[in-house]
């Protein structure tokens, strides 16, 4: 019979393997020892605590057992001990193992000494009574689920030695109201603050380059967040269900917005998507019912399925560039008067309908409102009758004159008026594309004005001089009218 080459050889060789395994097992068992209430193992030069059998509420871990230093608290060594309320960790300890204190629901506070350089996965997960914790400056990373479901934890200061916050590190910490993330952190892992409903604001430092998917998933209390220019992408579901978030500015460094990234952010009333973003993922702003207007940058190449679906108050979407490739039902469920708006010269759109939605080309004043107020609508600060800079010139007049509606120093004013013999000359700053007309009247209240001279449209910015060569010898009134084609 042909032998199977994958089968182990019979006889003494197999027996030798079995014997070796048994001997190894005996050797491993020999390392498990007991000192008082503590189980431990030793490698001959240091001790690892592996278990605890005591019933005391407060535990002091010894710095030595025998003549050997205690350097490690092993995996699951104090796991699921609800009666444990306090623990003192000696300065000899350098590592805390995976799940070492997980499920210790009575633990209220812990001070981790500066000797500790490593805190394991889920080390304090489910410690619902933990209200404060001090992470020493010797720790370089917060590992996955280290403080997950620590619902009593209200604040945390992460030291400047930490460079990464791991996957689900603070998952479900519903009592957490503030977090200080230092400038040393370069990555925030997936779902790291998932469900931290008490968190109201967070500043992400400029050192962070990776913002993980679901990082702030369902942080319903979050009202403001600062994303630095070092971040290049918003991951999948990063701010999913953050219903308290009202406004957000995405930095110019971002090139992609992931699937479901702002899904269900019902409080979001405005968001700035920068030029440079090339893709907006599936369902990314779905169910953002507070949005009334959105401006799509000219850099966009693809717009995913249902990207702005169910945004029931969305009245318009302004595309600043050519039409991107689009998925299904991108604006389904928008406001009844929803309209797609495009700039003149954009390609890829059709009128009066594009992708099943009404479409128009923006008028000059709508383009102007978008430039200065990020909305095409005649409402709020952008209203024609508004004067947001308080300079006495309403928005419609500022549009006509070509002045800035948000700068009180920039207003249409005559800078010089000079009479020389029979001529009367006025000078004012001119703006590109505007025409200027000098008018003369004898009685302003009569409403009768005579056109004297017109200049324009101006080819460039610069002083405009208007002269009445036959000014009356007596009293006369002058005004300058500005027009925009």
C-alpha cells in the first residue's frame, strides 16, 4: 500500500514527540506559583502576576515576590472581579496585559505608574465604575478596546508620548464629556470613540493623518469638531449618527469622503466641502435633514449612491464644476422645490432636467451670493436687503457696485470732487465689468436727473474719472449711478 507522505512516521519517533510535549507541559505547569493571594509565573529574573484569589476591595500589588521584581500584570489576571474597588500598581511594573482588569465594575480609580510602557487590549474594558484614570507619559499607544464600555469615565487626558489611539479604544464610554488629544497622536483608529454620547466637542490635532472609519460613530452629543489640515480622507461612517453636530468645515487637504460618513447627522445645517475633494461615497450625507443647501466642488469626480438621499429640507445643490459620475438616487427625498444649479460653461448637465431633478444655470447674483455667502438664496445674511458688514450699503447695491459685502471698508464712495473753471470732476474706485454714469440735477427731491457722461464697462479695477464739462455757475447736485450687465 502506498504511504501518505503527509502522515507522521510510526514507531519511536512519534513516541519521542509525545514525550517531549508532555515534558514541556510539565515544565510550563512548574512555573505557576502562589504567593499569598497572588498567582504568578517567573522567568527566573522577573515575575508576572497571573491571578488573584483574595476578597479584599483594595489590592496592593507587590513590587517583589521573593527576590524578583514584579514587572508585569498578566492577561485576565484580575478579570471580572466586581468587588475590586481600588488597586495600587507598583513602580516596578512595565506592562499590563490584555483584559487584566476587564469587567471589574467596582473599580473607581486607578493610577498607572510611569514605569508602565504597555497597556494591553481590553485591559480596563467594562470597568463601569471607573471615573478617572491617569495614563503615564511612558505609554506610546492606547490599544484596542483598552477602556471600552467604561461608562463612568468622564474625562481623559492622553499624554504627549502617545502616537496612536487604537480600534474601539473608548468604545461606548457614554459618560465621557471631554478628551484631550495631544499633538503626538498621528492616528485615531476605527470606532475609537464609538457611542461616546456625552462627548460635546473635540479638537483633532494637526499631527493626525489617519482618522479611522466610525471614529465618532453615534456620538450624539457632539456639537463641534475641528479637523486639521493633515487629514486627507474622512473614513467610512466616521460621524455616522452624530445628531448634535450643527456645522463642520472639512479642510482643504481632504480628497475623499467615505461611505456613510455623515449619515443621519440630522442637526447639520451647513457643511463646507473644499475644492480638492474628488469622491463622495455612498450614503455619505443621507438623512441629513437639517441641510437646506449644498455646494459641490468643481474637483468632484464621483458622487455615490444615495449620497444626499432623504435630506428632506434640501432645496438646492450647486455644482461648481462639470458634472461628476453619479450613483443611484443621489438626491431622492429632497425638498419639493429642490433644484440642481450649475455655473455657466459647465459640461455634462442637461436642462431643465438632470438625472431626474430640475436644473438651471445660476444667474450672476446667485453666483455672487455663493462666492460671498456659500448659498444662492435671497435669504439670511445673503438677502438682497441685508447689510452684514454694516457699511450702509445693502447686498444688492454691493453686488452692483462690485464691492465686498463682508468688508465695511470696501464700499462705493467718491474719493475726490473738484471744480476747475466750468468743469466739475469726480473720482471713484472702479471695478471690473461695471459702467459708471454721472448724473446732474437741480433739486434732489424732484427726482429729475440729467445724464452727463458714461464710462464702462471697466476692463480692470482702477480709478474712474467722470467730468461734467459744463457745470452750472449756480448750485447743482450730482450723483453716480453704477450698472452691471
